[in-house]
C-alpha cells in the first residue's frame, strides 16, 4: 500500500507536523554531569597468580578486613558539582573489588586491563539507585619512565619526596536509568608514605601485597553528544515548515 500526503488534509498535516516536533523534543534526555570525590578506609593490592585489588570495608592496623560481599566501603568527601551537588559528606557507597584473574575469582569483579567490558554499578551510591556507574575499560597507563615516575599495567606511580602515589583510571558510562547517559572517568589514587616506587612495585607483585590506608578517588561525568541531534533538528525543522505551509493554505 502506498501512502499519499493528499489523504491527510490540513488537519492531518497539523497532526503530522506536531508528531515530528514531538519526536524531536522527546528523544533528548538530560545527562548527569559534574565531579565528586570519595575515599575509603584502605585498599590492598596483591598478586596471587593474577592481580587483585581488595578495597576494605574496615581496617585493623594495616590489615584490610573483607566484608565478604566483594566490595569495599567509601564515603563521599563533600558536595560535588552540577548534578552531584546533592551529595554530602554523609553519603556512603561501595566499590567493587577487582581482579584480572581468568576465570574470575570468587568475590572479585573481573576487570582485565585494556579489554572492553560492561560492568554495571562498579561503584554504587547509597540513596541514588538510578545512577549506574558502568565500567567499560581499564586502560593501560602510559607515561615516560624516569627516576620519579613509572607505569606498570594500569598504574602510574609517582615519587613525591618520601612518598609514592599510585593512580589508575576506570573509563565508562554513567547511566541514569531514569533517562540520559554521560561519559565517565573514575580516577583512584593510593598514597604510600615513607617508601619508594621500587618498594611499592615489589610489594604489589607478592601474595602479601602492598597496603594503603590513604586512598581517594574522584568521578568526572561529561555529557555525550547525542548522535541523533542533527536528525532531531531536521525533524523539528520539517515540523515548522509544514505548519508554515498549512497556515498559507488555510489563508487561500
């Protein structure tokens, strides 16, 4: 069956124009944007046939107590910016314990270096169930090796005087299940006091591991340009053009 615009009449054209404009408006969604920080009681990085990152629920001395859920606890460090301004220092959350062990080890989330993944809720904020922090890739760290800087797998290690900072980035998508998506970068930094890069690297590749009771992280979310933007603008333009022609036809 072939459809013809003649069958619409002026009333039908009004409905068509309205439908086109409605489509252009409704396909867009508001993304979550901004930055917020958080930190936890401790983190242990070790190697036991593969790499493991165990975020602590609680800490006893320099021991990371495992809460048995495969996650560690954290607290937001204060109000964030933009969409995250609703957060406060009383906001808590969890972060997944991570491994590149194949097959995935029990109690840990499988996050291999440089391999695309879709891990929902790699971090989760209490009270914000519609925010899905989805991990998509753990990139290989890239830096120029010097006496004060080294890159090892996903980690960048920097010697800052007598202390060492170790940073990794998890790139992904912040999905608002109520509507809208954003690009996301979770930057996690562990600080090791009174040590050297060599000592931190050496400890991290042992079953005992290397422990930091001083770690922090930040989440940065940015709007993703919608691929349908040009299409929706075209649809809206078509709707306006049809309405303009309808007005001229009605004046005849």
